[in-house]
């Protein structure tokens, strides 16, 4: 009897452990976001959009390619063994802030500090200090390339090849003005020409993601836009968007745009503004970040041309919550604005914010990513952004990762899938996105 009771207890324990593991795997997906049984190739219901189409220029064929054809939104390459495309309505956020001793004489960003919580009581219950690469890096995943330098030409070439493999046609480059870096890094603007040259070799376009540096104002933004267009506007990789008026204009993403009041943005982005870029050589398509619901009204009053959501954590903000995208899209359509939803493979930033576990979104072997992509496509956007190619601190990267275990760390990985799993998923959904758009515009 004792033996039977022991076996029953063991069985009950294992069953409880299984249920707990399953719940942890699915805990971050809301009931309204449930996994879809619809695979790429499905039909979607939504409003027909005819406002804008992308423009493709100056495409370069990579070595080994002997035929190329293009449309408004893609370029098709034909090799001897296969045909494939990259799509200029799939944009991916990219970061240049990493450094390593072999190139930069020190680690940059891989040794990121553990950011303390603003509440001292909560902060006291979590680890402090900073990471010590190469075995201990500021990420829950470990890159296949190791803790690399963004200045390493071989790394840049690998990144462009991976982005091309993912079929993402536009790299959205995190950008600070010359001499300015983020709080934990160093200036990187001098590296931009090298990035653009590398992107051009792979037929990838580059858009700019202007960051909220100290002292960013409408006046400094005018200077930034002028600088970028004057310096890079004629480069073959410089991305331009075909507007509803038929003008082909640069597209800029403005991160944390809500930090500047609408009346200041209006000086820059409305025709009557005191330093307006409208109708000048420095005009563009300017896309603001929507975090809270009220931001959509501020974005409209500011003179922006559209809004994007950035965050890969469903439910983290109003803008990043999939269930709100239909309403945001309707608002944008009614006001002739672009709505650009951002999707990501998951989210985990506890390697830099150890107190933020409640915002973790587990990858579930790619199912979270596919659910996000489905949510984006269901509102029929003209552009989809991917967060991100290589934001390793927040665990949103689709860059190749490798399994790694050290004495003190066990890193997450993509197993049982291969290191390129999220690149492949991105390509599949990019292809599906463009098939669906062809149907929407019939």
C-alpha cells in the first residue's frame, strides 16, 4: 500500500510539473490573441487600402545572381537553383551600438549595467552591477557570432546576409547625431556609410530611426533631417517611400516622439510651421511612436504622416496591444495616416531589467511571433516593422543565436529549431504578406 501511495504521489507531482510548464510557456498570450490554426496563405478580412505604395530604386544584384525583376514593393532574384525575393514593405529595426575588445579595445553594451528599479524597495531585492563578457553578457540569449563589434566588417556582412535571407528589404537604423551616443554606448554615426554600403551590396535599403537624445527639439530635428538627407540622400541604399501625392520621399521613424509637445512638432511638420520642411528638399514621411491611446491625437496635431508601435511585448502598451490595432488602423485611415504595426518574436529584458519579468513574452518555438504577424496582417497595413534584428538586451532579436551554458549562466536558445529559425519564419510571412497585398489591391 505504501509503495502504491508513493507511485501515486510521484505521478501527481509529474503531472503538476507538466501543467505548470505548459502554463508558463503560454502565460503571456491573452485569450483574445490565441494561437491561430491559419498558416501562411490564409485570407484576411479588412478594409481595402489604396493610399500609398513603396518605391524601389537603385537595386544592386548580389554576386551569383543573374536575373532580377522588381515591382513597387519587392525585388525578385533568380539564381541557377532557385528564385527568391526581398520585400521593401517589411522593415526591421537594427542596432549599431555593440563593441568588443578585438575591434573597440573594450566591450560596449554587452557589459550593460543591471538597471535598478525606480522604487528603492524593489531595487533592493534584485541584483545590481554590470555584466562581464564574454561568458556573461547583457542578454538572455547568446549570439552565434559571439559578443561582436558592430564595426567588424565580417559581422556587418553576416548581418546583411541574414537580413536578406529573412526577405526584409528595409533596415531601420537606430541613429544619433554625430558625436552623440546612447546612455550606455558611444557615438556610431561615423559607421553609417559602411552600413549603407554593406546594405547596398545586398539590395537592402536603409531608413533612419531617430533616437531621443538629450536636447532633441524641433530645431535640432530640422538640423538632423537636413544632415541625413544632404549626406545620404543620393546613396543607392537610402530608402524612399512613394506618398499618396506621388512624391518619393525619405521615411523617418521618430522614437519616443511623445517627449516633444505637438505644438513644437507642428513648427517642423506642418506647412505653416516656422521651420517647416513641407514642400522643401527636406520633406519626408515622418512616423511617430504611439504608446498611449491619447498619443494618436497628438500625432495628428503634430503633423506626422503616420504612427508605429515598436514594442514586441503584446499588452505592454496601448499601441503594442494587438487587440487595439484595428481601432488604430481605422483612426489612421480616417485621417490619411500610415499605420505601421510592429511585431516581434518575443520579449525578455531581465538580463538588464531584472525586475521586469512580468513583461516577458515567451517565444513558444515561434508561435508568439506568428501570432503577432497574423495580428499585423489582419489590419491590412502597407508596411510591417519587425522588432528587431539585434536588440539582444530585450530578447527581441531574430539574428542567429546559439545554445550556451557557463558556470553561472544558462542562456535561452531557439532549440529544437535551428539558429536561423526566425529568419525563415520572417521570410515565410513576408512572402505571405505580399501575396495578401496583391489580393487587397485587386
